[in-house]
C-alpha cells in the first residue's frame, strides 16, 4: 500500500526526499511519522493530493512554517502536506492576497512597500506562514492594538477533504449571504480544510512609535498600568510582561546588558502619550535601534528557554483581574520544576514554560491548565490545541459546544482525513468549564 500511495502522490506533485524534519515539533517535545511529504505548488495540486489520500484512506497533516507550539503540524502516520511552495503576495487597496506558504515577514514587507502595515507580528515572523497563522488564529505581539489573526482575515481559498475548492476572496466589505465559511476555517487547525490562499486587511502604519520598559513591583501593578495606557496613550499596540527570572535568563543566554532589578517588567509600545502614563524610572527608547534593544529582552525569551531543555509550553489566558493570582499560585502546581512565565499582558495571555518533567509526563500540564480553567481562563489562548492539548479541550468548551464542533467536522470531513489526532479529543471526557 505504501509504495502505491507514494507513487500516486508523486504522480500529482513533488515530494520531499527526507521527512525527518517534518516529524518533530519546534520544541522537540512531540515526534511523529510521515507516510510521505507532499509539496504542492498550486491549489489544483493540493486538491489532487487530498483525492489520492482519500482513495487510499490515509490522513493528511498540514504543515506551514512549523513554528507551532502544540504539535499541530506533526504527522501521526499520515501524509504531510506542506504549504511551503504556495507562496507569493500581492497588495491592492489596503488588502494583501497571499499564498498560504508565504511567511508573515513577506506579507509585512509587501504591505510596507505600499505604505501599509499588517496588524499581526510575532518573533517567528521569518518562518511562520500566513496560512499557519490563519489555521491557528495566531495572536502575537500586537493583539492589543489590532486583534488576533481572525480580525484581519477577509477571505480564504481552501480545499475540502473531498478535494473540492471553496473560494471567498472577493473581499467585499458587506456580504450577508449565510454561514461564514471563512471565519469557520480560522482556528480550525487543518482539521476542516487546507487553506491555500488568504486575503487579509492591512492597517495604517503607526505615525510615530514610543517603546518603554517599565519596572514594576507586581503583576497587579502591570495590569493597572496597561489599563491606564489603553485609556490615556494613543495607538497602544503592545503590552508585554516579563518576570525577573526571565530577564536574567535572556541576559545570561544572549549577553544583553543588565536591567535595574525588578520583580516585573512591562514593555509598552504606542504611537504617543506614554510619557504621561509611565513612572519616571521607565526606560524610554530613544530611537528604533534602542527600541529593538528593549524588545530583545522579550523576543529572545522563547529561544532562551528552549536552550534550557525541552519545555512544556502552556499557553493560557485569564481574566485580567485574576492574572496576578494565577502567577502567584503557579509555584504550588509546578514544585520541583523550573518555570518561566511571560506573555501578552494586554490580552490576559500568559505563556507558562515548565522545564524538568520528561516530555511524555503531562502531570504538570494537567495541573497548570486546570488552574487556569478554575480561574475562568482558557487552556489555549493563541497557540491552539494541536496534538498537545486535546486532552484538556473540555476544560474550555462545554459538552454541547464539543458536540457542535464534532458535527461540523463530520459534515466537512466525514472520513476524518484532515488532521487526525489534532484538536478534537477522541472521546468527550466530560465536565464543563472549570471542571
Ligand atoms: C511568544 O509570545 O513569544 C510566542 O507565543 C512564543 C512562545 O510562547 O514561546
Ligand atoms: Zn505569544
């Protein structure tokens, strides 16, 4: 069967000679196995790959830039469909139309060349693809200003499990003609369709930029300051949290200069007005180079943590008024581990990184995710559910919601060919939010 399958796939598109790099996630925590790696160069080739997979009854795992942190692109004895050759971007009338495999940085560059900006940014911009960010409803560094990827998406072209193509790329401002298939695919993590093209709205570039790093005594103080900056500064677009241990870590690993010691650092970026909001001891960037220096403490965090070992990456969101309490409670559920917390404070989104437990020991994952859910939070804020968090989806979605999600999946992909093992748990384990 495998030889037949390989030959059939090779007859419809190029395949990669070596699957190894596609079989492990970015954190190295999850590995899998690929039956083949397909590199379609057009929507027609994507459709042909899905038809071959359907004929052979094998699953298809979609891979973009493979910077995801919940193993959603790691195959599980499936065919990998990589979007890396579906590239190209065109900007017209404040909109960008891009192939799914176009990197975020290329979309940003194309927008800037025409005097626009793209509202989503993240440290993995040079590898993360626009299709992957749509599939996961990625957040990133500017959600406080522009919303998540969902808020930018105007249209998609996608191939369904049976090979049929749905295309909503007209970009009309008004279109009240029934179910919103485009937004249904945003955040569906490759389980409902393969996104092949994306149409996104662009935003006006900031007229000016202020970047400050504010030392604070507590997470609660940082939450209060963000609230004030939202009201009093203009064009707030980033509000990022660092804790003392994380600052020390990036300093050690990357040789960055020391900062005045403080339990909490809050990085704020806005167009103007921050000088009236932040305390006198804030570090204020004098120019773009200086701003990049301040951002380095935040942007290098992920790589610095990755060098300590294989982290358990737990991306959660909390109500604003429970963020401090959650951070204070973490040591009680991560005892004996090394824990680094940072994140997008303006979105109530914390990245809890735990080092120590073996990759397949998920007791600490369970404890942290239950803690977040018990405080009214979400077990998946911006990284998605992927393969890593299926077990805990029921902590954030009710049985009725899970049943509705299954019904959608059954309708669009009745044979379960797309993203097997991703997002939806095999069996509903019961309990509602907070259980
Ligand atoms: C970030 O905010 O830097 C990303 O979500 C990556 C991470 O959580 O490590
Ligand atoms: Zn993040």
